[in-house]
C-alpha cells in the first residue's frame, strides 16, 4: 500500500512561474493558516469545548513545562522511545539493505523472492503485536523488534526497485572490466539507486516510528503507553496533548534528518 | 522459456510457503517451541473450525467490517472534498499540499489516546482514528491527480463555456479518475490496518480485540486462528484488488 504512496512525493511543492514573491506569499499564507488553526483551537477550547476533553494550546504549553518535562519518569519514557526508534531504524536499514540487495541482485531473485516480500508487506502487521509482546516481553526489545518489522519493508521494496532501474549495460561493462561483486554494489548499484533508496529510507523512518509507537501504546504498564492511558482515562487533556506534541516533534525531527541526508546524497544528480 | 521461468518462480514461492509450514510443523512436533508460543498447526486449525461456528466469531467480524466501512467512507468523502477545494487554486494547492503531506509523515497513531479520550473505547474511536489515517492518502493522491490533468483540457473546457463545476464533473474528475482510484485503494488498506490496530490497542469488541484478548488470556491457539484468518483475508483482498487493476490496465 505504501508503495503507491511513495509515488507521490511526500512534500512536493508545485513549480512556480511567478518567482520569489509568489513563493513568499505561499509561505506566509501557510504560516497564517497554522496560526489561525492554533487561535481557533484556543478559542474553542477556552470558551466552547468540554474542558475534560479539550485543552487550549496555552494550557498545553504550560503543561509541557509544568508536568511533562519536569517529571524524570516521563522524560525517561520519552528518551527510551527515542532510543528504541534509533536502534530499530539502524537495524531496519541493515537488514533491509542486506535482504534488498540479495533479492534484487539477479533476475531470478527478483522474480521469485520479490513477490514473497510484497505478500508479507500486505499483511496488516499490527495484528502480530500481541505475538511480539509474547515473544519479546514488554521491554524495549519488543518495541524495537516491532519497529524493525515495520521499517524493513519499504527499504527492501525500494532497494529492489532501485536496482531494477540500473542500466544493464553499465553492469556488463563494469564486470567486463573486472569489477568484483563488491565493486559492482559500491560503484554501479549504489549511485544509481540513491533516489529510490532514500525514498525507502524516508518511508522506513515513518513506519519504524509507527511500529515503535504502536508497541509503546499497546504495552500500557510502562513507558509512554502508561502515561497516555493514564491521562486519557483521568480526562486530563493538557498533559496528554503536551506528551503527544513532544513525540510528534521527535517524529518530525527524525523525518527531517532523513530528508536532509537525502538532499545531501542526491545533490550531484541535479 | 518464459513459461519455464514462470514455472520456476512459482514453484519457489510455493516451496517458500511449504517450508514455512514445514518449519511450523517441525518446531511444534519436536517440542523445540512450547505450544504456549506456537501451538501445532492442527490444533490451530481445529480451534479455527470451532471458532467459526460460534456467534462470537461473526459478531467480531461484523463489528470490524462495519467500523472499516464507516471509516473508509468518511475518509474518502473528506479526502475528495478537501482535494477538490484545495486544487481550485494554484495558490492554495501550494499552501496546503505540503501541510497535508508533512502531517501524514507524523505517526498519527500518537493521536489514538486522544480519540479514546473523545470517543471512548467503543467503535466510534476506531472510526475516527482510521478515518483520520485514511483521509491523507485520498487527499494527497487526489491532489496530485487533479494537478496532473493536462492544462489544455481545462482551457478547452473553459473556452467552450463550462462552469467550474462542469469542468470538474466532465474534465477534471474523469481525467484524474485512475489516480483517484489508487488513492481509494491505498486508503482502504490503511483504514483496514488502522481499525485492526485500534482494536488491538484499546477496544471493547472486534477482531483486533479478539486477538489481544486471546493473547492476554494465554490462549495461543485461538490467537493464531484469528491471526491466520486476518492474514488470509488481507492477502486475498490484495490479490483481488491487484487483479482488478491489472485487468483495467490491459483494457
């Protein structure tokens, strides 16, 4: 399903004819839209909405500094989730690259094993979550494993897709000049599959985050899941929204890092 | 030669499934894995057969299907509406498309506790959660589809006196239709997974709840019966949808 989503660039800005001023206008409108949303939310929560469900943004910011960031237990939970995402992501990249390269290496591998990968990708993995908890316990191992199992698929799929796009002539000429398999991977496959690889890495990051957070929310006896459950069940929206905001910022930063890396490595193409 | 290659790849895929089944059988029959983690296949099958005969099974399936349908319909209507409104001007497309796209890059699962807070643990929270997740692919892919319609068609329609709704009804929508269908498909599978996920996380009923309940009660045979049922359903749905798409492409 995400293969098709990958075809739509995550943040494609349509090209402008009008030049800078038009672009600036767009950026300022966007800021105004965001500001308007925050103000509308503030007014709604303060005067109309049920205070047990809605919390104005100002109260959320207050709760962020008064309840979330000062509590070492919550800070620990956030830090743990962050570490889990990083470890899971690194493992997903390594496993995804190894599997992707070995599946995509030959026509035979692509035709026989790629459909199996696609088949596995089609399974809604969230139903396996209880199984992961049974196997790995309720600690970080389960969340990392679940993050990895989500993150590897877009990486494998995009590595294989990227290798398919390499011109066979380059491969033949490189091997005729005596390139080893490693040389082929390093000097022919890698440079050509960079765009596709990074599309996979970006989606892989999104899905790793999804997997880790799903597992964190499922295990509600500790970590982030405990706190979100506590706040939701005691109808205390301000710290709930604050905690979610912290995690959303973490997700945005990690996504941005991947995108910066992508821009660096694909610059030579343009 | 092509048939030969097809035969080889098909047999490798069948062999893969056979090996998986063999590993499952071997691990459980030799006692290498306790039945608590992985019960033998025949027991899972027997449990599934018993499960299907209970009213419990069909009521859980009905709840889940109904939740998915509601969530998907809301996602599709909202997504198409937003895409239509946003693409009416280039300026608003440029303003809103990156906002929608970057929101979709955040794991929206984070909002799940908020939906529980708002709607409780009944199906309503799952509908809201899955509809939110399903909205984004419809909106983003439809925006992309509507934007890629050839400018000349629009100009031609306008020069022949079509109103903006006429243009949408007779030019934009039909031209972007294949792309929009992709959005609907992606959205369906995301809604499907989100409903199951929401039910697994926190719910009173449904298939996801049945799985997590079986896990909590340490009834692995029942859990595997459900899991295998969901996997087979999801994979068959995928096969059907891609078969339809291939047929259409040939056509």
